C-alpha cells in the first residue's frame, strides 16, 4: 500500500475491468472470483485510458456493425427492387406479346373479311332476271346493232351487273332513259329505253343493285332492254352474248 491521497482498487473479473475508488487505508475485501490490485495515481490514469480505449473500441465496433447492417439492408433493398423491376418487366413483356398476337389475329380477320367482301363485290350478276332475246348484236336494217335486245314487260327491274360507278343516268335521244355503269374492271354497260331510272350519275352500285325498270322510251318498238357492253370503256361495243356467257350471266 503506497501513501497516496487517493488510491484505487482495480477489480479484474471475467466480464471485464471495473474500478472502484476507495479512500486510503480503507479495509478491502478480497473476493474469490476477482483479483484486487492496489494502484497508484499513474496506474489509475493508465487504467482509465485503457478503459476509455476499450469503450471507444466497443463503440467503434458497434458503429461498424450498425453500418454493416445498414449496408446489408440497403444491398438487400436494391436486390429486391431489381427483382421487382424484373418481374414487372417480364409481366409487361408477356402482356405485350399477348396484345401483339391478338392484334395479328384481328388484322388477319379484317383482311379476310375485306377479301371476302371484295370477291363478293367483284362477282357478276344478271342485268335482268328473265327476258327473251329478241335481237342479236350485228348488222340490222343496213347498220350495226351495237347490243342485245331483251324483251320484257315494262316495270321489270334492271340490276347493276357488278360493283361499279354510274357514269351516266339521263334521257338520251334514241336511247330514251339511259344508264351507263363503269364496273371495277373498266367495262362499261349501257342500258337503254328504261321506263324509270333509279340511280344518279356518280352513284356507286354493288352487284344486283336495282338501277331502273324496263320500258319503251326513245327509239323503241315494244318494251325491252337494249344492252351494250364496252370493255375498254370508250364507245367500242362488242357482242354482249359471249361476254355475258363468260361470266355466267347470259339472259335468254
Ligand atoms: Zn337494241
């Protein structure tokens, strides 16, 4: 025991270092589990420094652990965010693929419907359902008869033979009421002597649309349809009979 104003007792235990300060000369008890040392002032300072260093180390370790935990958590968060983003992207890609497939199907349906409609609009039908061929194409009365005459009673409906545009609907000398239709293939048909016209110039017609009625107007002796076919569109008539036969729409 050294003669100092203040002495200290250092108790070293298994759990660590603790220090109890005592007054000089105080009676001390020696514990079975601890080693009790008597220290002078210098030694006390050293011990305190050691303690402070240990505390600092402990704090530092705790801080490092905390930082490591935070870092791990941040990394985990980033990984999870990436995984979420990947899942979202995969779902979106699947949805887009599905949408594209549906769109492709829809376009195919539209194209098929359009093709079907076009085939339907390009079919050929009879100008008149029933009639009697009364005059052929060719020489007649010293000049050329430019079409067929098909006898039918006044008021019998006349139809567009395919899809086309009405390029003339008017009363014309000798033809009487006349309707000209230019079809999708460029052929022009002339219908003459109508009792009534049901279309106007510029109208679009579809196969079988009614365009007028059989009559006896203009230079005509008896109710009939005068039908001419101009394949090139100009005033260049051909015999309608073979042309009609080729399309399966010959009358009489
Ligand atoms: Zn005629």
